[in-house]
C-alpha cells in the first residue's frame, strides 16, 4: 500500500489528581478546582431541552428548571 497516508493522533493520558482535588487550604483554591471540573462539562452542565418529550418512550421524567416556558430539561 505505498503512496497512501494514514492520519494518526497520539493521545497520552496522565494523572492530574492534584489539579482536580480540593485540599481546602483556601476558598480561592477550592474555586479554582471547581472551575477546572466545570470546564470538563459541556455548556449548560450537559443538559438538553427536548421539545415534545412525551413522544419519546424511554426518556422518563424531565428535570424542571426555572425557565419552564422554554421546555423541560433532560
């Protein structure tokens, strides 16, 4: 198979325990750790709005939020 290029991506995982563990030395430090965790989540905390949710058999009960006029959250 000469002449063909195969793309690749090498991903290395490493421990970042200290960056994601609160040691309670200060409230500023705790907020830094919380912010790092929040950066891992999608915007909105990973919830989605599903219009006409009762059409879908397996969704279960939606989460009710403060903005109910925009629809239920899952």
